[in-house]
């Protein structure tokens, strides 16, 4: 691994990031928050200077190897988080809080330490949502798509960062793939913003919430999240775009290009729809009052528009890891909370903006288990594992098993760390899965209208690392703990 190439590319990407910080700076200036506007400009200036410094490093035009691509993504992400934390610090956030909020945004998690929304300026609200929007689809993919002048081999970085265990390439060139995906991404964001404005949401809020929805992030400028707007039309609109945010963008693009059945042919997408519908119906049945018999509730109110909207919204918000809320589901019945907890371990589709383990992995493990059971009964039978009609290689299955095992180990480790720090069990369990799976809210003290502000600084830093590891799909980060990853390391 050549360190100079890793640093050169990572710093070049950081330099590009400076342009993103200009938007919240302009908003702060427009609203008269001069000090905060200067903080965003300072962060942008630091990013640009680091980008210019990359030109001093050797490695221009050299082909990037796989390990170098993985290292570049991991390093660039940390640098971007540190620069993104500067505006938070300038606005009164403590260092650990600024790091946490910045990491939460750029990883599309949506967990927050905010407790007083009235004390936050408009530019900071925009930055929270914009960082989710840029981060969730892939900072690397964005800059490779629009800045080919970086002259780097983009494929290694794109697939190191892109979510999911499989590639769905739209074009022969990775730059075109990223560009097409971002065209769809921008189009969906603009469409949702227009609809939200049409249905009565203030334009600024509509922009912020659209950025957070399409990115499956979940930051909202309203302290009551989406429920604070008190509009069923707004809630149905956000639900529709959350559904899209959790679906494979490559398949969505194929559908737009005239192949609408592409999505429905995907086993993972069909499983996604079944889980969403099933979870919605189950949640709707559990939303009854204690004094109403279950059979009576199912016969009268469980299938009403109100019940289905309330249940469907939270089912989508959790499985897509968006993390929006229309009410405090931490106060729901135990049965409802159990359903939501199970959804936290699913995640959206591979190739989507959603976090979590991804349904394609869960589905492959389920199918692999069935194949093993079949071959136990019929040991001489040959039954290859297939997904969407194509045979799945053994190395893919091994990678999926390794990923899910590591995911569970990190989850258990996080629960242990939070438990030893004195956190109650519902909060420890859901805060662990909500940060590792980039979901955001959990149960207990970190419910949808709670925050992570009460955790000690050391725990905030730990949970920030959880978000980083989860967003980069674990292997990208943990591979550097193996001694073999450092063999042959040199400057150039």
C-alpha cells in the first residue's frame, strides 16, 4: 500500500468538500448570523487548502489498488467529519458533541445531541441535512461523478464505500454509474421538496426534510420531526420517499429508463415490500388502547387510515434507517417496540441509501440455511444457491456470513460498553444498534424525541466510531486491524 496515493486522494476529496460548505454559509449570512457564516467559510477554506496540499504529494495518474481504495475511503471520511465538526464547535457545541453531530450527519445516521432546537440557527439545520444528503449516497461517488479531473482510479473507492455486498453496474464506467445515480438522487430530492411545499410545509423545512428523506438520514429542523407538521399529506409523501430511499437505486434507475419490472424481479425488493406491509399490519394491530379488546380493535380501527399511516410511517422509518417520527414510539406498547427492534436488524436494500445489515444479506443467509437443511436430508443432491436466478458464489456467502458475524459481535460489544457505563438496558441495546446500523433514534433515553446528549464524552466518541464503522460496512475499517493489511506499506 502506497501511503502517498492514499493521502493525495483523500486530501483531494476533502478539497472538493469545501464547496458543499458554502451553502450553509450563505444561509447563515442571509439570516444575519455572521459569526456562524464565517465558521462555515473557515471550514471550507481549510478543506480547500488541504485539497491544494494534495497536489504536492506524489502519485498523480497512478492506478489505485484495492487496499489503497479502502484506506482512502476510511481516511477521507474521518477528515471530512473533523472538518464538518468545525461549524458545530463555532456554534457552541462541545468538542465531543460536535464530533458526534458531524459523524451522525455524514454517515446518514440522524442521531443527535440537540435538546434545544430554538437555539440552533438555520444554516446549522441546513448543514445537518445537507451532510446527510452528501454522505448517504457516497461522498466518494459524488466527487468521482462530477470531478474526473482528480485522475484517480475510481472503481476501488466506489465499491469500497457503496452499500451492499453486490455490484449493480449501470454503465461500463464507474464515473458514469455514479453520475446516473446522482441524477436520480437529485431528481427525487427536488420532487419531494416540491410536493412538501405544495402540501403546506415551509420551503426551508421542505428542503431540509427532503435532503434527509432521500438520504435516509432523518435530521429535521422541527423538534417534533415530521409529526410536528400535523399533516397526513406530508406524512404520506415522506413515507413514499422513504420507501424509495430504502430500495436499490440502480434498479430504480432501470425502471425509469423503461424497465419498470426490474424492481419487481428482485427477490430482495419483493422481500422488502413484504416486510414493510407485514410490519405495518402488525404494528397497526398493536396500537390499540389497553381497554379495547384486540379482536374489536382489528375489526374496527386497526385498518383505518390513521392506524395504517401511524404504523406504516414508523415501520418505514426504521427499516430504511431514516429515523423520522410522527410520535414517540418509545412510549408504545412492548409488542410495538419489539417489532421496531426487529426491523432495526434488517436495514434497507443493498445499493440504497439505507444503513443496517441490508436485506440482501439477511435473505442470502436464510436461503443458505435452507440449502444446508435440504442437503442434510438429501446428502447426494446438488442444489446451488441462487439469487434472482443467478448462482451465488461460495465466496460471497462466506463474506456475508463474516459480515453478519462481525455485525453481531460489534453490537454485543457496544451493548456491553454502554451497560458498563451505567446505561439502562433498553437504551444500551437500541443505542448500539441505532448507531451501528445508522438508524438514529432508539428506545428509552434515545427515543425519537430524546437525544444522546446525556452520554459521557467518551461514550459519544465511541458511538461516533460505531457510526463510522457501520457506514463503511465494517470490513472497510476492520481489515486494517489485520497485520497482513500493513505488509508492503511504503511512501510511494
